[in-house]
């Protein structure tokens, strides 16, 4: 061992996954609630049937309670009967028990946002070259199951499509 090298350098630790570092950083910033909320919204989009999503929307998620807005009393009753099954399905999809209770109310439902957002000026973001898309997919593969993956991917796409 060289003189002046700290004794701590002798023991090397295994490299950490980027996904773990990113998740730990977000938790450290106090964004744990946001992460769980985004994971729940992602699970809602993946596992809930389209016929339900057309008539009910997620209003809020706090204190382990999911608030849903339903368009009419018939669907309120239907979802009230299905709330335990929905809770189980969502918790399984997220991978941890994040929802303890589902609260329902009648009101105007929010329509889901379009998958591709236009730029502020109204034009769409230019597509990245296929080689860059493949590189981005490879780079983001460790983050694929995290709720922040979509946001990071959009950030990279904006960076790639920026004017030179």
C-alpha cells in the first residue's frame, strides 16, 4: 500500500445501480410521496380497464388513501363494490401496499392527458435519430420500473431535439 493512502481505500464496495442512487436522492429530497403518487398513477393506467378509466379519474392520493372522482351514481356504486379488488390490484402492480382505502365521489372526471405533448408554440418535438433512441433505451433500462423513468426519458428527448 502506498504511503498516504487512507486505510478505507482497501475495502472496495460494489457499484450502486443508477436506479437505486436516483431513488435514494429523490427520497432524500423529500419527494417520497410524489414517487408513490406517480407509481400509483402509472399502475392505474396499466391495470385498470379502459371502461373504468373513461368514467372515473384519480383526484388525489394522500395518507395512503386514493381519491377517485366518478361521473355518475351508477358507476359510484359499481366502483364501491370493486374498491377492495381495485386496491389489491393497484398494490400488487406497485409492488408494495401503498393504498389502504379508496374514497369515491361524484363529479366531473378529468380526461387523461395526450401521450405526446406539443411544444408551447404548437409544433411537436422532432423525433430523435434511431441510433440515439436505441442508446437512450439502453441507458434508461435500469430505471424502466421507476415512476421517474418517463420524465427522465422526456428530458433526454428534449435535450436531443434542442436546436444546435
